[in-house]
C-alpha cells in the first residue's frame, strides 16, 4: 500500500483489561480507529467502527473494555 503522507500505522489486538500507553511526539497528531470491541481512549469510550482524531495531547492511554482491535495512525 502506498500512502503519500508522513505516517506510522500500528495495529493492536488487546485483551479485555489490557492497556497501551502511546506517546505522541511534538508537532504530530494521531487517529485511532476501533476495528472490533470497545476501548477507552484517555477516558472516552469508543466502540467498533468508531474513531477519534487526537491533537494537542502528549500521550494516549488506550484500555480495552472487552477484547478489541485498533489501528493507530501517527501523522505529521
């Protein structure tokens, strides 16, 4: 796949209760897409099919409320 963007793409499978801490480098932003399950992103609940644009945050805490799969796009 070709992407004409400065981006790092990550996919994560999370078991219920599992948590990821992701640090965002200054002058970058992120997009989270929930592929399956439910997660809490910095305390905000996101369900399957949901997504969130993140800017002006130094870090993300992503916790699975149930077994989940997410994609994280780290963008310039």
